[in-house]
């Protein structure tokens, strides 16, 4: 593909993106805001989340796609940043919390994850707790490295390394150990 064709494709893509953005902005109509109702009760506000039997579920997910165009030394780019084009999971969170503290296996169960997909690193955290019996915490991390090394010798040899590290840890505290009062969530 020639340079003029590449520029034309980028311009057409930009124009299409602007048209879609303008259409979605024009379609937005402000909704009238309801007047606040005064309440005479002094009840505490209800906890946010969805009801699921004896538990409350709070969850979120953010995902997207990364495009990539490198004008220059691609090996240097990979050595410094190592981001890839493709779908990404920016962040996700799932919290299952007992309403009355009477969960059988756990009162709280939390899973968080960040940086999966086209990112060079990812993180996963799991936490489950039944305050009367135990607290379990686990993390898993993944790192992808790319090293491009040029030899200073006149032969000009090149060495490429694709490295991946996986690190995990877990901790289980039982009733026999003191469960700390640190904030968990």
C-alpha cells in the first residue's frame, strides 16, 4: 500500500469516526431532572448492588481495543513498551457480599482483574472471607517482556528474547490466627 493510500485510509477513518461521534452527540437529549422528594425517615441508605438471594452483587467491567502503528524501530518499541494491538480488559470487579453476615462458605467474595489482553502485564486478585472462620487472599501477576539486543561486534548479530514471568501468592488465615482489622475492600 502506498503512502498516499495509507493517508487516504486514515483520513476516511477519521471522517467516519467524527460522523459517528456527531450523530451520537446530536441524539442525546437532556432529560428533565426530577425534583428531590423529602423523606421524614432517618433510615440509612440501602447498599448499592443487585440482590441475589442472601447476597448482594456489585460488579463492573471495562474493556476496549488497542490499535497500533509504529513508525520507526519496531524492535525498540517492543523492548521499551511491548504493547500489542488487540482487545483489552482494562478492569473488572466482582463482589459478592452477604446481606446479614450469615453466608455459609463466605460472607464476602471479591475478584479483581486488570491489564489482560493486549497489555504486557496482567493482575488478578481473589479474596474470600468468613470472619468467624477464615480469610483467604490470592494474587496472580503475569509480565511479558521482549528484549531486542544488537551486538556491538562487526558481525552485527541480533538476539531477540521473549520472556514471560508469572508470579502468584496466597494467604489463608484461620480462626486460630488473629484476623487483622485492615480494610479489605
